C-alpha cells in the first residue's frame, strides 16, 4: 500500500492501493444495485436505496461497534479528467455507511426527501477517527474493474440479487468491448442465465423509454427481476408480447418488442409487478407456480379478459381449463376438505351458532350439486339407452 503523502487525486497511482480522504469519494449513480432503469441518482436516493435493499443497517451497526475495518480497498476511478472526486465502482455500501456517520445533514436530508428515517447510533471519537480515510484501488475505467466486480457479485461470496447482476452485465455488454459469451466466461456463468437476464433488461429499457412501464411504479417494494426473465423465456409470454421464438438464446438487441405489442407488454409487467399509478396489485405472488399459471392464462382469450376485468390469477387460470376438469377437481377438493372437517368434528362443542349456520349452507350447497348431478345422470343414461 502506498504510504507517501497524497495531496491531490492524480497522486493516486493506477493499479495501486492507497489511503485517501473519504471526502475524495462519491457514490456511483450507475451502481447496478440501484433499482430502476432511470433510477433517481441524488445522494439521498442512492443511500436510501442501498439502505432499503442491501442490509446497510447491519453494516452501520458493525461499524458503530468495531470501527471501519480497512481490509478490502474500494475500487475507484476518475470518470473524467476534470473530476474533483473518485467514483466508487466497488464499495458503495461501505461508503454510504461511512458518510451516514460523518454527515448528520445527509441523514436529515434522506428523512425529508426519501421519507426514510435511518437510525445512526452514536460513536466514540476513536471509531469516528477510523472513518476519515479508507483504502482505495484505482483503475483507469469501468471496463478495467468489471471482471473482478462481476465475479465477486455474481458467483462469488458477495452475491448481488438478479436485477443488479443483469444490469451490470447489460452495461458491460453495451460498452461494446466484450461479447456476452466472454462476460459469461469471466463471471463464471455456464447456463445462459446472463444472456436471458440481459435480454430481459433490454425489454425493461424499452418499456421505460417508451413510457410503457417504470420499475419505480411497481406496487410492491421488492423488485423480483427473476419473475420477468423467467417469464420471457416461456413461449406463451413470447407470443403474447410478440417476441421471436427463442429470442433470448441470441445476442439481445434494442427494442425487442414490436411497437404494436407495447400495450400488451405493459399488461404483463403490471400483472407481474402491479402499478402504484393505476392502484393495481400484482397477480403474481410467487414465481412457482404463478409464472406458469399466468403464461397459460395469456394463451387463452377468456383468461385474459378475466385479468383485464380485475379478476385474480386463480379465477383467470380456472377459466382456461375445460369446465368438466374444473368441476371434477373442485368436487374432489370439496370431498377432501369435508372429510378433514369430519375427522376433527370433536373440536366443535355446540356453542358456536355461526359454525352451525355454515354447516347448514354447506349441506344445502352439497344437496343442490347432488340433485343436479343426479338429474343429468338420468338424462345421460337415458340417452345411452336410446330413450
């Protein structure tokens, strides 16, 4: 590690680990951890997103108790020769935690602009002293850092969530300096997952650019990106939004969804993620089996109409199945549930009138089903005998 006095940014040598003032560092507005194609990149919004999604609270508690452990250097670069600060390419979570301790005004600004109260514990002067300088490793560009960062966060010990992985790989690919095959090789991906992820990022970018959907408009807090790239690799989704068959197996291209299918793309994204603007909840609750069920629903016009009318995924999916199949499955489930009730009948002590009323309703419903089935059975037998 360089130990000579450092007085200006250009004194920090390329390919060297050096201690510098925290004031020389800035957060990366292009950090793959930031959710949204056009994620807001104010200082406050960056720290808020890292706090909400990256367990920043645990790091804050650790620093308060132990001080900053200057073991692994932050990776930095000067993006422009005239920059007055290094951009932190790797280590944004650590820098954010340090700044929260050092800058009470930042904590207040986040509470005001992001409506997020971050609890920053008091620290001793000795701990505060560990936050003045940090070790950095300077590279000359983002490209120079990508192989290391990609392996560490995609297949290494500090794995990112799928959206951050995909965004990182897409930006690397869009730099034009490397193929997806090379990216997959460098970060240890052997299963074409990166290719499918980047293809889905292209779809999101198109949706954002065309004003069809914004990740920031999603109804749920967590952004389950895996829902999207899993869905878009299935034939029913490809057909519904007009993607070419097996499109994600090839190198992605901008605007993969035809312009006349953008309204359908919005429907799919809202059904998966919901919309705050439209006050719509997502119909997807979990990847399995909901992604499969939504795909099967998209292949059936009646099911799509149910979803468009505000029906649940269960209702929409049920409408895609033949009536006889739906009826027999429901009847078998009902019998199983009633047998379960019979086996636990000892749990009813006779005092709850409402349960008796429910039982009476069940009895009447079962009687209605039985009477209608018996009548249809007689007709069917008569038809078979030629009567």
